[in-house]
């Protein structure tokens, strides 16, 4: 039978120097394409407040409403904006998410 799923994602920003403080904001946005193009899914953009931690910081989405059919791929664009460019630079990344159900 046809199955739906609720896509979610998480991001971890890690410094190559484990003793450094990583500080900044993480934004994670869902796209209905496999390559972070087109219009983002309404209501599926998550932005942390300023996060700070020694060595790394993490942030997760909490989608409970946007369902995707099991045969479809979606993508997440993750943008990190550093509060301290001297230690850790800002960056962005696109990740494709898909689900395979084997009956």
C-alpha cells in the first residue's frame, strides 16, 4: 500500500580544533526537489537562535505536518552563519533525502 513519511533533518557543525568554541546560527529549509531548487516548502524552515558549544553544535527540525510519498525525494538546505569567523567560517550544504519501503 502507499506510504507517506514525515521528513526531518539535523545538522552538526564541528570545528577541526575540538577545543574551539563554535558559535552561530543554523537554518534548515525543506525543498520539494532533490537539489534544493525551486520554492521552499511553506512552514518547513527552521532557524536556531545563537548556539554555542566547545567543538561542535547541533540543531534538528521538528516536522509533524508535511507528508511526502515514499516514492519521492526531497532536499534540505543547511546554512550555518558563524558568530566567530576567525575560528569557524560560515557555510551551506544541500542534502537529498529519500525513503525506500520494501514489503
